């Protein structure tokens, strides 16, 4: 609700300021250039996010110090803690890194934000940085016009730096002009009230602009032109830290469970850091003055002192926070959990059916079929295909090839709402039935059905992992990558169609053989894909990182398929299963068939 009114308010305020005072024009232009430069930088780094950047993130979060260093380095290079946070949230959400590793990256990114203050204070306002911006814009546009995604990404990076430089230049000039007609320093306040007021102002500016880097630039430019006092500038910079936390909290509202927990950790860290900085502002100023003497900062160079203050209070917050990360992670998991919008309710599990073994088995079988039906729709959407398409006679090959977008579904939330809750009800009902003497004869069949329910859950969990890379690479501009993921989607879609058809048919002596045939085709297709990937790596059609991701995803495909086949096999009636056990192929026989015809799926 708050975001809904923020943009109209900002637009009206900006229009009013530009109308009543032309001296605000250059300042507003500088802010706009700076923020647009950050957007260009983010777009540039996103162009490389599918390869080396993500691989580095995955390998660099097994230790806290690695996570901190990664967050600090990434933010220093990108000058955007927002992009680092978004990538980190996506990895935590997909369970590719632990929550503790994500918290470490966020802490490092928070410290890395202070490097922007050093760059602006030490370089941006002391040289004619605008003269360096123009050639960067020329080269950036030239690179942006190329077809290669990587070159376009480099163009966005160069453009971003150019617009950042322009933003710094125009904001410096804007505050110089503003000084002639409007003296902000007349409103300066000292003492506790000054710290509270200007911390609040810094928080509001950051919340409105959605960028602590932009706020720091404004503060440093205002301090350089004498528009704010040194003490008030310190309070404004403290507020920037808290303002970025509010932005993270709003972003966390739309994230899944992992994202919400990480956003909560960032809010907690920023709040603790802000509180410490406000309470210890005088001791911190004393330490800044003491350190300035030893590192060669002049007594009147308040710009560099502000940058040093930024670094110190953010480091202080990280040092205080780090020992408690394991406890914080535990509490976040304990208190921030999924609250389903509408929990799926069982349709057939009533106390009345507990009277006889046959009624219990029939009810549980129908409920497991209900669970399979829910999973069917979720898996179809996870493949970015409509359920109705898979259930129809339409060409799945054409549907997969003509895909223009990956469905933006949250598999985690759908799993919690449609699968996990229903599976829990099935398990609880079976446990109750097994405790009753009247249904003791059904124990073996209920065990098989409970395992079928677990298989369905396992298939959906596999889709949770698979969908992350489908979203990332499913519509890749690399034809080889797109072809691999099209094969994965087509393979699972055909399996879902076959399994649905088997469930709707009357069981026969050939049903089990049909399931074995499906399992055999899955194993052959998996082996063929791995052989193809090895060949592509050898001929450099794919880089090793993406090929490894595809291999991992092929393992998820095999797990999903085997779980679904096992579940459908268990849903066969007891009589049908008894008549077809003699026709079943065991795992050794299936493997022998795979070895005999390794290239049949090509």
C-alpha cells in the first residue's frame, strides 16, 4: 500500500520543486543520471549472471569469511548492493546456498557500500569527473549496439560508469548553484535531536530513492558545498543504512520463504548497526579523528572523514552481528515460516472409512490420486506448459519449441499449499489406521500407498530445483543450451501424458510393462544426453559451468520420472499388481537393456 502512493508523491514533489526553483534542475538531473547509471550497471552485470558470477557465488559461501569477502568485493565492483542482494536472495530461495551464507554476503555487501563513499569523497568531488563521462558514453553506446549478449553487457557497464560520473558532476554543480539561493546549513541541528532528525531524513531520502549509494552522494555533495554540517552529514549517512533496510523489507514481502528470512536478517542487521552508530556517534567521531591523523587525512577534510565514519560504523555492526549468525539463522527459521493462503484439504479421509480394511485402502488410494492430480498441475506449470496442453492431443514438441516465456511460478509456495499439507494429512491418517485392530489387515497396502505419497512429494521437490535453472537457461540465446532444456521439458511432459493415460485406463497385465518401458526410456534418454554434453564440452559448444548445470538437472529429471513412475505403480490395484508382478523387470534387467541400446533415444 505504501509503495502504491510513493511514486505519485515523489512525482508531485519533484514537479513542484522544479516549478518553484530552477536551481533544483541541475541537482535533479544529477540524481537522475546517477540512478540511471546504477540501473545500467545492474543490467550489465545481469548479462554475466548466468555463468561465472553465479559459479563464484556458489563456491564462495561455505565459510563465513568467504561470504563476507564475496559480498564486499561484489558490491565494490558493481557499486550496487541491490543487485548483490537480489542474486543472494535468489540463491537462498533456491536452496543453492544456506541462509547463513546469504547473511554473510549481505553483511559484506553492507560494508562494501562504504567504498562508494570513498570513491566519491576521494575522487568524484576533487577532479573534473564529468570530462571522463563523455567518452564512456560514446564507447558504451557503441558496445550496446552489438548483437552479442556479453558485449551488450559490457556496454551497459561502461554506460553505467559514464552516467555515474555525470551524476556526480551535475550534483556537485547543482549544490553549488543551490547555495546561492537556498542555505540548507541554516537548518542544521546539534546534539541528540539533530542526530535523530537527520537520521530520519537520511532514512526517508534512501527509501524514496531506493538507493543508499545515491543518498551518500547527495550527503557528500551537500557537505562539500557547505549545505550541511559535518555532524548532520554523519547522521544522514546513518539514516541511509536504515533506509536501505526498509527497501529490503518491502522487497522481502514479495519473495518466497528464503527471501523473507534473508530480508528479515538484513533489516535486523541494519537496525542494530543504525542503533549502535546513533548511540556511539561521539566515540566513533573521536576514533575517526584519531585514525585520520595516522592515515594522512587532513583535519578539515570532512569528506574523507565521512567516508571513514561510514566504514567504521558498518564494520562495527558486522563485528557485533557475526558471532550470533548461527542463533539468528535458527530463530529466523523458527519464527518465519510458511503461512499458506489456502491449505489443500483431503477429499476422502473421513473417520467413517476406518471401520474396514477395504474402505481404508480405497479412501487412501483416492487421496493419493488426489495428491498426484495436484502434483500433475504443478509439474506441468513448472515445465512452463499448461495442464490442459499435456492432457490434450496437441503436439508437445510444437508447444515446447514455441515457448516464449518461462512461467514465473513459485514452486516452493505451491508445494506448501498443494502438496505438503495434503501429504501430511495422508501420513497422519495412515498412522491412525494402522493403530486400529479393525484395519490391521490393510497394513501392507497402506505402507505401499504411503510410499507412493512420498514419491509424489519427491517428484515435486525435484521440480523445485529444476525450475530454477529452467528459469535461468530455458530460453537461452545459446541454441545448444536451449535445445538441451527443450529436451528436458519435452521428456517430462511426455512422461506426464503417458502416466495420466495409464491411470485413466483399466489396469491390465500390460500396465506394469508399460511402466517399465517408460523407466527404460528415461534411463536411455539420460545416458544419451550426458554423452551429448560430453561431446559439446569437447568441441566447446558449451562452457563447463552450464554443462554441469544441465547434468545436474538431468539427474533431477531422472529423480522426478522415477518417483512418478513408482507412485503410479503403487496406485495399481492389489489384484492387478498380483497378476503383473511376474512381468515386471527388475533394476538389473532394465540396466542391461539400457546397456544394449545406448543410442536409441538420439
